[in-house]
């Protein structure tokens, strides 16, 4: 089963990760803050709920990892 948009989404994800890695490696705080401002605008009113959801996902992943250790 293959989503016709899968390849494009994966490419965009890898590009975003590469951009973020470069920002962090270079200590480019201005670009980092700008990127997160764009993300905040994208999520709009859903932002606070998205934040709560992502925290819950991270907490779950940490718990699962700790169970394996």
C-alpha cells in the first residue's frame, strides 16, 4: 500500500530535519525562532491543544522506553 503523496511528504520531512539540524549546529537562534513562529501560525488556535498532544506522545514514548530498560 502506498500513498501517492508519501514520497513528497518524506522529502519535505527530511528537508525540514536537515534545515533544523543546520540551525542547531550553527547556533542560528534567529532562524530557529523564525521557524517556530511559522509553525505557531500554522497551528493557529489549535496550537495549545497540539502542544498538549505532543507532550502526551513524548511522555508515552519515554514511558515505553523506560519499560524496556
